[in-house]
């Protein structure tokens, strides 16, 4: 189960097949936001020094997810990729079903979240149970309804070892492409921990692939 304080997952990040960056997911602490018990999780990705002059990446995303539902309560994104920079703060009001993104307010559904919070959400639940449920993602101040494509019992090889995995691929409910024709596959180990052992992101200029390299509990 996720939520073990101090659990750190280290990833080798490859772009177009080249090991260009390193990334990590870490459960920093258990704390509270407005009386909600939350886990503070941090995602970091940074290019290796040899690639800084080509396309520097320095991303840091802080997530606070409810300890029971694993839905995000607060997210702070600090993105720096090449010349592009963005800092975004999101707050989710789960009782009244709205989200505040910087200064904008958007209505949300029960399972609305960000792509980053999906990394942990499906460690809490059986992915198959959400195949026919309504999910939605917030990206760039817009909400997209999504469905899940699920593939079971896939053998995935990563530096940390070989894993039998369930693959979850969010797709838009209207069958249209995400912005910049992006795609995402998250491959969860079938063991008790449900590690996200491999994350494949199709971006505008190619594929970014995160492969689990080391686990520290």
C-alpha cells in the first residue's frame, strides 16, 4: 500500500530512447489541510548535466492527497522545461465540488484530479473498478472527461527488476486527443505495493519514459 512516510521511488527518465533525466516520487509526511488528513507527496524531475544545454527540465510538483480517498486536496506545480515556465496552484473543495486554479474556479466531479495524482490514486484502488466510472482530469485550467483503457498481466522490465503489471491508459471520453496529442500509460505492479513501475508520456516532441530504478522505504 502507498502512504508509507519516506517511501521514495527513483526513476530513470528517457526521452526518445536517451537517458536524459532523473525523477523521483516521495511521500514526505502526513499532515492536515482544513481538518482533512493528507499525505504530502513530491514529484521531481531534472535533466542530467550533460543534457541541460539541449533541453533543461526542472519540474517540481507537490501533491496533498486525502489519506482515505487518495484524491488530491491541493497541488502546487512548478514546471520549467526549456524556455517554458509555469507555476500553478490548485485547491479542491470536495464537499462543494469545485476547484480553484490560481484565480479561476471550475466545477468538478467526484473523481476529478490531475495527471500526477493518478500515480497514487490507483495504488489505493482496484483499477478495474473504475473502468466504467466517470473520471476527469484538470489540465491547463480545463477539465477533460476520461475513460480508462486497461491491460492486465503485462510483463514490464525496468532497472529495478521484472514486474507483472496492470496498465492504465486514460483516454478522452469524447475520443478526441488531449492537447498536443499527449498520451499517458501508467504501469502498476500487481503486488501489494502497486508500484508505478513505468510511466510513458507522449509529448509534443516525442516520448518521455520513466522507469523505476530504485525503491527506498
